[in-house]
C-alpha cells in the first residue's frame, strides 16, 4: 500500500511507502481503496486549513450578527473568513511617527508616496521633484539596462534614489524611498546570484524549515544590492496546470502552501517582527491576492469562477499563513473573481484582508493592473485606490497617473481619509523596516558586499533544495543509482543548459537569451555528472543529440544514457498552454529516447519542467524517470542523487514527493487531489526512493485523444494574447511572412498591412488589423506546429471571435482556416462586415464545417484564423476560440456569419 499522509515531523506527511510489486504492468494505480483513502486523507489534511492561533473566537461571535447583515446586503459571506488580530501587531512608536509625518505632507507629497514607477522610466531627479515613494525593477531590468550590472552598480543607484528621496531643499518632508524587486527564486535579476529551485520544486521537497533558510539566503543577496523589498513569496494554489505561472506555486494542496508561506516570510523579513532595521533581511510580499491559481482553463489574468467558500478554503490559505509570519505587504492579482477584477475589489482588499483579517501593511498593485478595473486606464484609476490599493505600480505612465490622482483627491473622487490611510500604510512599512533610521544606503551593513552574491553557504542551501526537490517516478530494474565508475552518455538539450534549468524570471523576464557564461559559479546537470564520474575513474561523455561512438568510450558502448530535456523557459502568460502533452506536435525528445533504447542502452530521463505534463510516451521509453522541475543554478545537486559515491554507497536518496498530481491522460489539466473522479497516473504525494521496489508499466496508454465526446472544452487561440501554440503572421504574395513578435508590426515598409496591440477591456487584449489596400494582404493566426482539431469538427464546433469594424471594407474580405489537407474552403466575410455598425463589437460564430471539404478531419490544423482583404479595411479582433457543441443550434449557411451582439 501507499500511505500519502503519514505523520512526519520532518516534512509534510507525504511519505510514499511502497511494497514489492505495488505497480504492475498495464496499471500504475488500480487500488480503489487506496484512491478512497487518498481522497479522505486530503479532506482531513485541509480541514481547518484556514484556522489560525491569531483568530479571536469571541470576536467572531460578536461579529456574527453584523456579518449576517453584510451577507444579506451584498451576497458576500464575510463570516467564512477568519477574524484576526492586527498583523503585524501595532507599535505605538511607529503609529505616532507615521501620524507626525503624515501631518506635514501636502496632497502632492502624499500622492507621490503611493506611486511606484519602474527603473527604466524614472530618475533620481524625478524622485526628488515628485516625492516618489517607491520604485521597482521589473523582470530583466537592471541599472543602466545592463544585464551584467555589478553589485556596486545596484547599490550606487539605490544610494542615488535614497539621497533624492531625503532631499528637503524644496521644503518637502524627507521620506526614504523603498525599492522593490522580483527576487522570486533567489535574487534572480542580478548577475552572479544564487538561483534556487522554483516554488514547484520546493513544494516537492516537503520541508518548511528549508523554506526559512531559502528566504534568509535570498534576503541576504537582495540586501547586498541595496534593494529593500522583494515581491515574494508567491502563495498561489494552482488548480489548472495550463497556467503559465504554475511553477511559481508550491502545490495544488493549500496545506503545503499554508505551511510554507509563513516560513518563507520569516526567512525574508526575519523571525523577529519587532520594528527596526534588520541588516540581513528585507520586506516580503504575499502575492497575488487573490485566486490567481484558480482561473478558468488556467489562463493568466483570467477569471476565477469559484464560490466564496472555495476562495477561503483553497486560495486564501497562503495569505493567512503569511499574516502569521507578519508579512508587511501583499500584491493585488490580475485575475477576476467571478467576473470582478481584484484590483478594484473593495470587499476582498479592504473589507476582508484589511478589516476582518487585520492586515496592517500595504497592498501594492501588479504591473499596470489598475487599468483592468472598469472605468480606469493606465493613467487614471480612482476606483482601484478607493477599493484598497495603497501603492500603484505604474511603470511608465506614472506622471500622468500622479497628476490625475492629485486631481481626483482635490475633487473628492478619492476621499482624503482613503489617501491618508494609503500613505499611512506606506509610512508604516518603511518605519517597521527601519528605513527612516538606518541612514544612507551605502553605509548600511552588507550593502555592496560582492562576496554575498552567490555565497558558498547560499549555494549549499540551494543544492540541498535541489536534492530534496527531485521526484523519481520510475526506476525499473533499479537502474538508479548509477555507479560513478561506469561509462555514462549524457544527452538532451537540457544537460548543459543552465538557463533552461533555471527557467523564467532569470536575468530576463522570460528567462530567455541566456548562456552558461551568464551564470558565474553555477553548475549544469552535466557539470555535476562529469565532475563526479571523472573523479571516480569512470567516463562521462556529453552528446546533446545522443550520437555517440565506441571511440567515445574506449571501444565500448555506454552503460547507461542520462537524457536531460524538458520545457523551455517562460514567464506569466507566455507559458499558458492549451494542451498538457509534452512537445505536442513536435516530438523530438521521444525520438532521442527511442533511438537510445533501440541500441539497448538503459535510459534515465531527467525531466526539466515547470508543471506536471502528460509524458506517457516518454515514460514508456525510459527505464528510470526523474522530475527535476526547474532546479536553478545548482545543477550539480541532481548528480549527487543520481550517482553513487566512489565507494559505491548512496550519496543522497530521493526525498521529493509530488505536490501536484501527475496526469494519466491529456485531458487532465485540472487534476487535484480530493476532486470527484480523481484518477491520476501518479497521485499527489507519490515519489519513489531507492528502497522501493516498484515496476512501472512500459505500455502506458499513449492515446493523444484530448477529450471524449461531450467533454470538450473551449479551445482558446487568442484570449487577451496569443496562446503559446500560436503566433500572428502578416502575409503578402511574393514576400516572406512577417512574424509578429511585438505589439506593433507591418507587412512592408509602406505599411500596407498593420497589426498592433490595443485595449478592449484590459491592457493589449485585442489586435487592430488595418489594410491600406495597396495590395491584397492577409493576417494569419498560425499554429507553431500542426494541431489536432478533429474531435472539435465531429462535435459541432464553431470558430468564434469578437470584432469591431472601424472602417468598413472597400473590397472583398474572406475568412478561412488552413490545415494540412482538405481545408481549402473560405467564407466570404464582406457582407457581414459591411452590415456591422462602425465602432461596435460584434460576436461572430462560424461552423467549422464552413472551412473544410466533406472528407476533411482537421487533424493537422496549421492556421486557425485567416482573414484576407484586397482593399481598405480597419478592424479590431479579440477572443478567438473554438467552441464545441454550438453549431447545431445555429442557422449558419457559411455565406454569412452568425452575429450575436
């Protein structure tokens, strides 16, 4: 049997105890009693997930009647949320000083304090002139826009900002600036920093105490740069792994997130919550409030359509824990809750977080997140401030935002009491962090200390985290551990690629564009294997494509092949996917595995990934399969677990257990322990050790049918942005297609065809397509590789999109889809566009059958949305998707669109 929730003082009670033959050929987990126990265990584990020692039971009872009134008036249920004392606890001296400073400030100074521009768009003189309260550096931004900026460069710029903020020559109050940075897996924006495994790997480690040490080491490397504040930890509970930020979550289980959040906060901020400067700590942030991990179809910045009870029980767990750790800041989330944007959600930000749960710190917005609130733009948003935002992250348009906010205060649109509360919260955080008293940045302990960046003690913690995070899914024939004295072929494009193993948020926002040389002091997985094997007298050879020869191994064949492969780096919505099959449509890595297996070489797969993916084919082609997640800069930690020591003893056993359930089929993108019909390939809490005897089937189902009839979901192609499988192209006859890789692109120098990002509801969530009519031209939303939409064709699906006509067509307009064969039909779209009201959005739906011949299957779709015009036309399009089981109810003759206003 397997016990998923055995009590464990060392970890989180997710030990995996296997007896011999627990897994048999043809079935990985077939024990119904085990499944029932597992689900029951989850319910027990989450019972009371949101309780806290800080909850005042008598106060809860006192407020029961007022909660009932609030429920009746608003439909909300505040009684579901824990009633807590103030966090952090109020300090009389801090409150007195904040009040004194506030009393001296003008409206202009107050508004300046609640603005947070980005490094690229603000100068020290701006900070002095406008009394700016905070700055941030976004992912990939560094001093002088230099990726290789030194610790001294960072510290010197921090000093300049501090000096400007303390200037009183114009009669303004001296208030130290606070600088925030996304140090989410170490101080990952800084050259030479220690990079820890991303949160998904830390979640698998099952070690809350380790989180404290990771947080502490991260804080030290942030301190060295003179930065005061990190935007972490992320405490999202991810429920759909299609989300591009899944790797920023510790687990699908709120229990793990709850146990981790407070430890990470204490590590970053310090275990002592007494106000005052702490030379080895910085301010932490719990983010993103609230429900970012629960959006429909895992779409970044989407809608979390759940009950308030589920919001409390699942998604709030990390915030309650972070409050236990006295976190000083929280960050509002881009997502909506049941259609209402969090950046404008007064009930959640003010009534719940601040009032009922007692949060006394500041709430900062996410990058221009305020502009998604109805009635707002990037340059003005009184509604978000009135809802409870205390600090507005407005990277580039901050001057307009500042001026408009001053006007809103002066007109009464933003009450003075609300502004004073926001400024007080900013001042409170700065006072509690000791920034008023510590003095100039360069005089602070440890600031500018180059030796702290990538310090050996920090790297040791990171390497420990790597070892503990590894999860072994398969080890048939006890292939692992490997003898260090053997002949080992190392293959795969991830073997010697530190950027790939580090993932997103690494030197650049997306983690792309990096080379191994960009990570001084770091080690790839290959580095670790090579060093240990060579030291023991064995032989390790790196061949990325697996093309070895006997000459490589002194006339012999390799004893084993270690193949390291997986996802390429990504961040935020760039990582959103619609299909959880690994390398869907471009199966290069499975070819490498099979090539080696065909040579009778035992294959060990080391899988680099930011989420569980459907890898049945890769599992079948592997003798052993290890999930390395995104291990960061210390790849050598992987080798310490895979390899035996020189005396043939085990160096480190596997400790990692799945904190996310592993899918059995490609349809299981939503797969969470405790849900109805829970049927994973590997359950939550699973993970083999070297002491386990388990035979994993080599004939796992490799069917790639995404859905069965009646269970198809909408397939999103462009919703707010292109899904990761698609890219817009501009096409003119006789010219190479132009790939659209920014927010504005033209087909030719004369701008005959223009495609640019525009706002419909949120930032850049629509695309303007403008034809000058100089030549016929086409906009194509092309698939990066052929996609199988055959089931959608069978299930009466439609191509759906929203379009606004800004200039009616002067010529002919056609609409089509393109596939590898039998998709040569197009729809005349001219009449529909001419009939549309200029300036108004219309929803259009076309039966997929309009685009294919009778024998077509849509098994290899290459272009999902193709619109062509031979003359002038100007439209805006959004929300392109395929909707199943809709066409039967429409009277669509394919000559005209079905338009639904």
